[in-house]
C-alpha cells in the first residue's frame, strides 16, 4: 500500500470508531415530517355479498367470456339441430350419401375388430 492508501484507511477507521449520532430533537422533526407526508387513513367498506351468478361469471373470466361461451353454445345448437343447407352441402362433398344420421364421433367398438388386434 502507498502512503495515500494508509492515510485514507486511517480516516475510515476513525469514522467507524465514532459513528454519527442524531440528537433527539432532529429525529422528532424527521418523524413529524414523515407522518405529515403520509396520506390520511381511509375507512374500508366491506365488499357487498356476491351472488352465485356473479361468482360464476368471474370464475369463467368475466361477462365478456360468458357472452362468448353463450354465443358458441347457441351456434353449436343451431348448426347441430337445424343443419343449415351449407352444412349438408359440405357433408356431401366428403362423399357422405345420407346426412340424416351422420356420426361424427364413432364409438370405440370399431377399434376392437379382429383385423386391428393382429
């Protein structure tokens, strides 16, 4: 170490030996200023009780999500029950001759044939 580093180290040692102490009057003024700067306390009202439908809508993602789910459900019912003409045309383009009993989800029995078991 050089002479400069030794002098600087002596100054730091002296500062650590005698830490600064704030007097009580100064600390009281700082605390009063801090309390004055804080916002005033407000009374918090409890949330009103929520109905079952409100909680269900919140669990699904809100009113917009519930509206989207309802719209998709109604579209599925219309397409599945009414069977508009474009759906029948689309089924005919895939080679389906009779669209009265179109089975889109076949059962598990077709997978249990002996041809597939070997």
